[in-house]
C-alpha cells in the first residue's frame, strides 16, 4: 500500500523515510504510526537496504501529536473506532507512539534521524530507538507531555534515561520545556548539530559511509548486541553473546572478504545477506514483543 503521510525511497543502499504532512508540521496521527511501522518493516526485509534515514518534510521534523481533536484528543483512548488497527497490551489499547517507534528498535539495520525544525512530543520520542540523531541548527526538542496532562510514550521511559541519563531525562520530562539544538547536544540527545542546509547531506554521507564500507550482517549483529546489552545484568552476558557471534561471523564469507579486501588494498564486496531469520549471527532479534502484546 502506498503511504499517504510519509515518503519512502531507496537509493544506493539507503532507505529514506520522510514524514510528509508539511502543512501540519508533520503532526503525528494513527495513520502515520501505522505507515512508519510498515516502512520500518519494509526496510528490514529488503536486503538492498543497508541504512535507514528518517527526516521531515518542510519546516519541521514532527511537531507532535495532531491536536485537531481539541480537548478530546487524549480522552477515552480506545473508546472510539481506530482508523487503523492497533492491538492491545495488558488488555488496553496500545500506545500509537510505541506502535510507530518499536519497529525501529527491532530493525537489524542502523537508523539515523536527521532532525529538522521542531521535534516535540512524539516527534522527539520516536527518534529515541534510532541509533544516531543529527540536528539542524534550527531544531527544537521538547518532551512536553506533562504540560498536556499525560506521560511520555513510545517506550521513551525506557529509552530516554539510557540515552541521556536519569537526571537529564527527568529535567526535560518534568519541565516539559522546549529546548534548542545546542542544549540537545550538551545533554547527549543528539550526536552533532550542523547548519540547516547541511543536515540531509550529513546524514546521507554517514549512511553512505556505513553502506560502502561495512558488512551488513556484522552491523546488524552489532546493533542488536549494543542495544540488548543496555539491559544485561553483567558483562558476562555480553561475553557470551559476542563469543557466539564471533564464531558464526568468523566462519562466514564476510569475515573472509573483510580480511582479503584489507590485504589487497581494495574496497570490500561483502556477499552475506541478513535474510529473515530470528537471529543475526546468533544474536536474537531485539526486542521481541512479549506474549501479551497483540500486533496492529
């Protein structure tokens, strides 16, 4: 199905997902949530895609939830018919932010967020499962939920403290204030800030560096390792998973090609494909939904 609220394009190993409601500053809707989940699944399934870049059309990345419903926007969630199915968790309707963001956590390919203009509410939290956030100088961020009488969503209560630390996370969430790209950089929410006209070229340049020089299977396994070890109880869990991955990757064609290309002083041509298995080089895909979550 052709998406209506985002654009999806693949070129030279890079899938670019562009939120596309520029007349509404790319405000988030249930339809957009479902389309983001679909785009993430499409990128994961396509062996030609090595890296994913997410950005916004026009003046904003995403100005948050579309508040066109007025005071009833967050009332009786689940009591009204949904425009697209969303499933349940613990017997209640799933949060649309989680529906949009968690498929990016499950991706086996690196995801880069190129944040242009406002990234507020879900516009900020949807980027947290992405691996690298690059901000334009004009970008603005805000975890504004408490100013709207609700709590953060999109699994951000798990992601945000792990990315920026609990103290910084609580400051931003408790105040609900909107802050600029410089503060986002100081707080480690973004990895760099660039001039507005350099944002997409910078993100695509980093994507090309990954796609041109690395093994997709190795990057996929490494991504799963790094994220899953954030919740591991000890370094022995990492040692166990890394040992298995090294055995499997070391016996594969990409490790041989990596050494050969280095010795022959030429660009690598990695032949291995991710496929659609439940693990990458012995590293389980993460995070698998718990049994009580029904998919949309």
